[in-house]
C-alpha cells in the first residue's frame, strides 16, 4: 500500500505532466532539438502556473509542519487539502472518500452495510435531507420520511456540503445506538430521536399477487442483484398467467445506473432507454434489445423516487409502456462515477447529466406522473414510516382500478 505522502506527490506530478501533455498534443508545436524541447509561450506559461499552484500547496504544508506550535500529522493535512479541493466544486455528489467511507460505499452497492437505512442528499439550503428511508430498516421504523432534515448526529453538527461525513456518522456496527436531531418537514422545532443500527441487508425486490390476479412488485433500490431478482419475480408471475403488473418505485432512491438499465431492457422493446451528455456535449446512449414481458404495467412513483428510479419510470412513460401514478419524483438527474485509489481511499464525481428518451431533463424537475394522486402529510405521519394499509393507500388503489379496466 502506498503512503498518502507519495500519493499526494504523485498527484501533483501527474497534474503538471497532464498539463504538459495536453498542450503538447493540442497545440502540436513542441519541437525536439537534441536533448531539449522547444515549447510555445502559451505552454510555458501554463506549466509555470501549474507549478506555482502546486508549489504553493506543498510550501504551505511544509510551513505548517515546521512552524505550527504543536506537532501535526502530515497525512491529516494532505487529507484536508484533498477534501477541500473536492468541496470547492460545490457539488454534494462530488466528494473525496477516506478508506473507511470508500469501503462502506463499495459494500452498500452490494446491498449490505451497517447503519440505519436511509438515503440522504444535500438540499438547496445546505441541509442534510432525507431522500427516502429504505423499506424495513431502523430509519423507516423510526418514522423518518422524505424531506426530513438531519441537523446533528451524535451531538455533531452536519451539513450538506460534507454529506459523506454525515453518512459516515450514521453508519456503524449493528446493535449500536446513534442519536439524531431532526427537523420534520413542515415543523418548526427540531426533535431528537435515538435509532439502533442494524446490518442493512437490502432485499431490493419483493412480489405478491393481489386481487383480480394483478401482480405487484416492489423495488426498493437498485443494487447488483436487483435486475436478476426482478426478472425472477416477473418469470414467476407470468408462469401463473398474470399479465397485469404494478411496479412500485415509491421511496426508491436509486442506486446503480447499470441495474436500472438492465431492468428497462426487460420491459422495453428495441428502443432508447436513456442518454447522458457531458460538459463537452459528448452523448452516450443506452438501448433496450427486446423486452421479455408483454404485460399491462402501472408504475407508482413519489417524491422519494430518485435517480435510477426516474430513469426507469421516464423511459417507460416516454415509450408509453406504462402508466405512471402518484406524485412528482425527486429530480436527481446527474450521473456519478466512483474510483478507488491504490491506498484504499477514493472519490466519486459527477460526470454527466441524463435525459429521458424524449430529451427531458430530470434534474431538479423530476418525472410528473400521468395520474397525480397525493397522500396527505397527516397520513404519512400516522403511518410512522410503515406501508399504508391497502384501503388507505390511494395511490395503489388508483393503480389497481386502472388495471381492472384493462
């Protein structure tokens, strides 16, 4: 394992080398003369600027190490510098991850981790805000709902610009307690709750047969197993002769983009699923090959449906393969990638924005359902984060009624 000191030095050299290489290739005006190279004035100025910037970081680190009144840990300073660089981007989804956070992140994509089972984001006012609780987890049982703000975790202030720090504080070993100070949505006073962590083993897909032989499939998030589990449940339903299905994506905060694409491929004929565009206008398209199932489909969404959920719902809506029922979705339309560094740390960063097949941008807008059916705040509070009873779930009742007419 390489040290952070060597990694930091290598990063600085890489930046300088990258700048040099970029200008050499793009301008094609660097000339080799013996053992020397003649470069343009523009390239020279750029190299000087990069050297000055990186040199300043090294000089300031050295100054603090030598002159501060108590001894400092070099790795802590280096970590702080890297954290600061990522924070300066101003994007809560672009963050540097220490080794523990990186390990937790990789584990969570596999559907297992220790924590309370909620998905959070940074809201527009800089608070840590709940996107949605994960079904049958301590967070859901504690009554946490979409839009609740987390102010403090174990007496430490948390904020949206250090989102991963907040997540790290809430995660931990099973059977340990974490104290949260939260501001419930539409309430003015903060309340304090204690939640006991569990090993969160996310069963992302569950299914049942409802009245009038209508299939019901609940997908709570998109991890590595979701698409194959969904296919298994769909095969079971079709084996029973069921050709009307409700797909429930409510409070599904997203997850792996690849998983949502595989699920879309199962439900769509040959057609565009989603496309992304980066800052340079480069477009990447994902297509379905041939749908496996010919069923009447209604999809349930709400304001807790985000990211990969919106990709799937938007594609099905654009291609008129499903009727959407519920409330406007969350509106997270940015694509992140994650990379691990040799020392076990890593980072995630936003690389592009995604669009539905018809060209709709979802970010900060969300997906509007074909049939808007709202569940009142009072009903949500009374449910305490648990599923509503069938007769009280007006969104599910609307979906059933639509399929009964088909």
